[in-house]
């Protein structure tokens, strides 16, 4: 894979070298209007790292971060760096080390997760609040917003009263699963970044993807099922305690992992079906549009696949039907 790396051409103009920087910054601001664009910001930097080397990519990434700083200030620059730059660096390192697909996505998600936690700590410290206070304040605002939306939408009175009566417990739940929510967010962005970068690399022959990385064949490690069972058991120990908080975080994170397995299963079944390319494209678009309900559906599909191996069953049925 190292053979893919090349030195920047001597005959290349300034536009060639500034293009990744400009595209990354453009996509970053586009994500304010279209949130899914955030998963694409790291791709130009990642491609620069893979094709020209780590040093070249880092210089471009720092240039892009500086551009965001000049346009919007230090907070936006920190967000850009912690999410997009770190994601590109992690993806480039995973490619260089030839990580398997699961480890590649996990690595690409973990480094931005740590970066976002760092930015949150810096922001909390700057406001004079501790980390726990900042998380509690954010959770309180989220619960209040949820209650207000129910009231404004004329929701069921009993549901509204129930939510109000459980406000303290809901704040505790939001605060407890804050790390899992952040990790799931970066995991989702890393997965989209991986899939889009791979598709573009194949389409334009950039050689910035691992041929053996096949989404349709990916499965979560079998031992994770027992970890999820243990997390579920811990979450039932009672609200307000550390074991329950730990269990909820385990369930939330592994729920996303099994949603990815569900996506892998759906992708495999669609590839093996006789559906047209248009039908398959519409199916993938619907998965994105229907979130978060589609995540729950994929999570269920992933758990079923983990239990009975739907892909193997489909192949056996296909062979017996020939």
C-alpha cells in the first residue's frame, strides 16, 4: 500500500495543491445546511494523505483549519480540527497499516471522538463549569426542548405529563449516555466517510481503498453479543448508579455496531437480489432519510443476522433453488 504514495508533482500549479483545502472547507460550511456533508469533509484531506504522504496531508489539513479560524474563529476551527482533520489522519493511518474494515472504521471514529471530548472539556473549562456540570446543563436543555416541542405540537397530554414527571430521570439518562451518543455520532460519520471515500476511489481509480474491505461481508465479532447482554443486565440495576450508566453506554454503542451489521446484511441481500440499480439506490436513500427509525430497523436486522446468519441462509436457499 505504501507504493500508492507519491510526491507532489513538480509541475502542479497552486490550484492543484489548494483544491483539497478549499473543498474540505466548503464541505464543512455546507454541513451547516446539509448535516450529512460533515461526513465528506475529511475525504479530500484523506486522499491527499494517501496519495502524497502524511506530511503533505497534515500541511493541507492545518491550512484548512487556519482558513476556518480566519472565517469563523477559534471555536469553529477546533470543531473542524477535532472532527474532520483527526478523522482524515486516522483513516490515512488505517490505510497505511492495512487495517481490516471493522478496525478501520473504529479507528477513524475513535480519534475524532477523543478530539470532540477534548473540545468539550476546553469549552466547559472556559465557561467556568466542570465537565459533569456542562453535561448536565446540556442534558437539561435537551429534555426541556423535548418537553416544549411536545407541548407546542399539541401532543398527548398524558405523554407530556409523564415526560414532565420523569424529567429528572431523563436528564440523568441523557447525561449518562453522553459519551455513547458522541461515539455513535463519530462512528456514523466515520462509516459514511469510509463508504463514500471507497466508492470515489474505485470510481476514479485513486487507489485509496483496500480491495478486501467489503461491507456486504462484514460481521461484528461474536463475543460482542455477550458484552451487549452484560450491558443490558447492568442497565437494569437502577437509575442513578454507575453500573446502570455503564450498561446504558455499552448498549447504545453496541446498538450502533449491530446497526452497521444490519446495514451490511441489507447491502448483501440487495446485491444478491434481482432489483435494478435504481431500486437499490432508492433503498439506500430511504435508509438515510428515515433515520432514526431506519437505525432501529437495521439494529434489529443485525441482531437477527448475528443469531441465524441470514446471509448464509440466503445462499443455501439460493443453491437449493437452482
